[in-house]
C-alpha cells in the first residue's frame, strides 16, 4: 500500500505544478506551457522506463550490467512469449493496473510497455 | 487498487480449433492464475514465506514443463491442441481448488514454493532418457 501511494504521488506532482504555472503566467505564455505539458504526456517518463527495465532484468535473469535501452525488444533479450506475458503480469502488479489482452499483444519493446503503463495509470480513476 | 479479480467458473469450453487458439488459452490461463495470486497469498498467509514473483515463476515453470507438447508426429492418434486442452483443464482444476481453499498451506508450500515440489513432478518428460527408450515405441531395430 505504501508503494502504491508513492507511485501515484510521483505521477500527479508534475501535472499539478504545470497547472499552477499556466494559471499564474500571462496569456501570451499560455500556449508554450500547454505544449510543454503535451510533450510530457506523450513520451513515457524516464523513471517509468527505468522501473520497467528493472522488472525485465529480474524476470529474464539478466546480469546487472546488460545495456537496456528503451527500444530493446523482449525477444532480442531472450524472452519467449510466456516470458513476455510474465513480464506484463509483473508490471501489472507493480503499477497496480490491469492490462487487457488486446493491449498486451502489442507490447514488444520496453518503450511500448512504459507508454502503455503511463496511459493506464492516467486513465485509472484517482484513488 | 485495480478491481479485485474473481475466477469465473466457466463449464468445460469447446475444444480449441488449432494451436493458435490453444496458445491463447494457455496465456489466458496464466493471466488468470497470476491475477489470483493476491487472493491466494491472503488465504494461505504466504506473505512472509514467498513473494508473488516467485509464485509467478513457479506457475510459468509448470507451464514450461509441458512446453514440449507441440510436435504432431509424437502423438499420432490425438491432435496436439486436444492434449493442450486437457493439460489446461487440469491446470484450471488445480487453480480452482487452490482459490477455493480446498488445499492447505503445506500443500501450496510443498508444491510451489520449496525446491521442485513433489518428486514425481521433477523434470519434464522424455528429457534425458536414453535413445533406446525414446525409440522404444517406434521400433526395435533403429
């Protein structure tokens, strides 16, 4: 439970800050801060990607110094399809989300997994 | 918290038409098992004994144990997807028993937590047997 509140706090903080900024600055600067917010929500946050990489490393029993970029494919790291499903389940447990089967089929790289997680966490009704 | 997962008791579903559908069923079963893990840990008080990731690994190891069931030539009279269906049925039965608290804590710990579980389940079938035994059913003179 403690870890759940920590993750939800870390996701909420940036958006609260940006809304405060957009309310306090003048109309001329409003556009740029709005586009900045859009940029943050499109790409997955680096900390999410890092957490996903940690889970993948642990699941596939990779050594700690294996270079894991966001674009690494699971199959390239030696995961078969059952491993991929297991990784998705581990992510479900860690981030407290529920991944549908259709979404799970499309996950092949770490970046896609992180994007999907961000998507689902934002869609989840705020507890 | 994500919505609590309940194991729906479907009757025996019709046989899978091909390997792809059997594959999909295997993954669905694995997902159902993983989603029931919080309930299981709660029922049998396994919080201090094992982590959910270890149980997930145990489940996937059991599935992998039967991963060799893909060669149609090895099973001339039965289709491969039927065999997979049967294995899934047994797996589903086991999962339902566990979730219904029809088992006891020492069963779970002995079968899924400690080492490789019951002795007769160690190792997948047909691996490590000699060539003589492997060809025993095919012919005497290979």
